[in-house]
C-alpha cells in the first residue's frame, strides 16, 4: 500500500510539472524573450501568436523587393519576411501580394547565409500567418528597423 501511494504521488507531481509549469513560465514560445527556431514556428504556428523573435539563416534574399527568406538549419522550413527599405520596394510588394504594405524600414539587408533574428508580432489573418517585423538583427546588432 505504501509503494502504491508513493507511485501515485510521483505521477501527480509529474502531471503538475507538465501542465502547470509552462503556464507559470509563459508557455512554450508564446511571448517568450528567447528566439524560436524557424522549424519550431512552422511546425506549430498557432502556438506562437503575439510578440516573437524568430532565429534562422538567410536562405534567399530578394533585395530588389525587400524580401528575406529565413530557413532553419536543415533548410527544410522557411519563413519569408518583408523588409521594404524604399517606396519602390513597398509598391512592388503591394502589387505582388495584393495587400497594402504600408511600413518602411531603415538600415540594411543581410546576406545569404547570415544568421539573423527577426523580432515582431506573429499574426494570423485571412488564413495567412505573418511576422510584422520590428527589427532584424545579425550577430546581436540591429541592421534593419521600422521607421
């Protein structure tokens, strides 16, 4: 009987740890100050809605349009982010995606292969997930930011 009670207590402690601890610490990824990898966000995008920092490498760069494609280490998952630095880029993006792109950025674009962190708000509207970028950092230094 004593062994059965200890086993029950152990199971109860594990369950509390699994379900209560993430709630006390802010959950897994959501509103977290730590950067989340591209593959984690693409695997469960609904878990990361809100303020978010995504880390990954620059897998593709469309400098003419102001688009950075972030990829994970394996190169299998990607997240495109819009960082128009000029009015021309803003107009090209608005025409290409049929949405108003009304934010301009100052700074520079990274190079392909650079490891970056993009911070912003992860949203879901009209069936599309989007990271509304506030800053893009390389090696801890902000290289692009909202004007």
